[in-house]
């Protein structure tokens, strides 16, 4: 009997391909997994550390002023904060704002911030609008001031765009927030387009205000003062045969001619009387308006100045107001005294009152009387 070709299993020769996995491969797998986990931990930990460090407060330092400009996005403002050392990382702060849905309530303005503030303190301050009060200028415009005198007052108060103010007052443009200013005619003869329309008052405005903003505020004040007049005041325009612009012109003449309040309606009535009769107004203040500097006494040559404002040479009203009238002068121009007077002359006794006359003869007598009152 020949030996069998089959052998017991333990008699087969060893086959390397069929060996069970040895301990060396298990260790490799373990180390691969461990390394990957470690790497992930390092990445997560590093990311966390990067975010934590980028969002933590900066080192303490001096307080700085930082401006969030109107229309600027909160995300763009993050760059400004980083530039001033208030935050460490603008990129991370932007995403923190998005994550917290912060930024839409930030208010424009100048803030005092300091390094060392935490992110929530910064956010709360911006949301609350704890801005520094804007530097302001306070100025008082006396009654009877011209556009150029108003510009001088602004310059004295520290406003540095006098030329821009005058240019804006002369520019032919709409002022949608000011009703009275809508009555300014498109007249090329006007020396200053808004002359007389900016109300004499005390104002306080931001120092960096544009000329247009200052003018708009003064024009609105005129509207506010007109609202305090009797309700029928615009009916008085028709009764007097004038429009608003002409009435304001008369008010400005009264303002520059009269000091004593009770005489304002009388002088306004004289102006209306002379206009109705076709007499030249012959008001010195209109000539003074043309001069670079006010004169104590006008000379004959001054009265010959060729100008539509010279009421010695023209009949009727000048093209527009010659100054900003007070409310008392506006009331006088609206509700003039009904008299037969056509003339007035200033008393030279220091009282700043006038003598009134119906005829030229009486007027000449009043001039003589006034001269006799002159103090030595």
C-alpha cells in the first residue's frame, strides 16, 4: 500500500501569505489612528487658541478717540478698531459680530475707547451710542445783520468757512426744509440771494457743519418765528398789495431805520404811503448797504451810486431785503400804522426816536428842530 498523498494539517509547510496578522500591523494601525486624533486635537486646539487670543482684550493703554462714520459698515469699523489697538484681530472680530448678530444697532459718532476693553464692552458702547458730544460753535446774530456780517460773526465764533457760507447764501438752490425761503425770486439783481431770510437769533451748531446746514437751520428759525404770528398774517400781504418777498424787504428797511419798537409800524406805514404815491423812498440804509463800511453820515456822492438798491435814484422797493429783520419789524411790515405821514427824521437828542411829518414843509421844520436838539 502506497503512502497517502494527504497529510495532516499540521504537516503542511508554513505559508507566509496565509499567516494571521501579526502584532506589528496592529501597532501601526494604532499609531496611525492616534496620530490622526492627535493632529485633530492640535488643529482644534490651535484654532481655539487662535480665536481666543484674537478676541481677548489687548494690552492696556491710553484712551483714544475713534470715529464710526455715518454709512460705514460695522465690519469695516473693525479694521479701524484694530488700527487703533482696541482689538487684536479685525478678521475674527468681524465674524464674532456676525455670529452674535451685532452691528446693525451701532450708532455713528466719535467714541472714546481704550486698549484693554473686552469685546462685549466695545459692542455695548457702540450699541448704546455713547459718543462724544460734537464740538460746537455758539454764535448770536443781531437783528439787522447782513449776510456778510453774519459770515463775520461765524468766523469770530471759530467757523473756518466764511467764503463757503457766503457762496451758499448766494447760490440759486432749493431749501426743501424751509418754507419762507421758497419765496426768494430768481432775480439777478439780488446782491445776496438769501439776504433777510436767515433769522437773527442765538445758535449752537456742530463746528464741522457744512455752510448749507447752518443756513438751513437759520432759515427754519425764520419759519418757526413766522408761525408765532397771528393766523391771518398772510391775508395782510394782499391787503397791503405786496408779496412775501416785498414784505420782508420792507421789514428789513424798518429794521435798519428804527430802534424804538413802537415807531416800527409808523415807519412801515410811511414806506407804504410813499410807494402808493410813487415817491422814491430815499432811505439812507439802502445806500449804506452798498458801502463796504458803514458811514456815520452819507455824502452827496454816496446818494448818486448807481444801483437798484439806491432808493434815492429808483422808485419803489430795492430788489430784496438789506438785512435780517426782527419779528417786530416783520409785524410792522405786515400790520403798518395807518397815518398820513410821508416823512420822518431822527431826533438828535440821543433818544433814537423820530419826528414825523405829512408834508415836506413840516419835514423841513422837523429837521431844523432836530438840529436844535443836538447835544454839544
